[in-house]
């Protein structure tokens, strides 16, 4: 249910041309009713036409997609989808991060291993 709510929240953001850019478990709030809310939109940016270049220094390292780790500055909703996938894997793995890298190089090695 939490993953469904996370993806619905992302769908809402993306439908309104907003990239969260910092999805991680610490930025997901769950209330007593089991309702999940996306939080901390400090790195969020609008996207769309015209194509914009963004900073590569976004998303907490463990949840950052490979293209951004490699320096890509043109990205879309896929940046948030990668992070959501990492969160799903972590939820399925008793809270252990999928790729707990120490730095960018180590992170890339763990992803491509």
C-alpha cells in the first residue's frame, strides 16, 4: 500500500510538471491512518518546455540514478522513478538500502555490479 501511495504522489507531481529530486525514506511521512505523504520539496523543480538543464548534485547518493551520477544535467521524471524503485527495494529488504555507496564512484560500482 505504501508503494502505491508513493507512486500516486509522484504521479500527481509529475502531472503538474514537478520533479521532487530528493526522494528517500526520510522524506516520506506516514500518519496514524497509514497515509503516506511526500515531504521536503526543497530540491523540487518545475520541468517541461523549454528543456532545462538541472544540477547533477541532487538526490541523496543512495537514491540517485546512474545517468545523474555520471553527470547528466538533462533529466525528467525518471529521476524520481529510479529513487522510488530504490525505496521499494529497501522496503522489500528489511530496510537495508539497495546501493549504499560511500561516494559517487562506489555508488556506480554497486549499481553496475
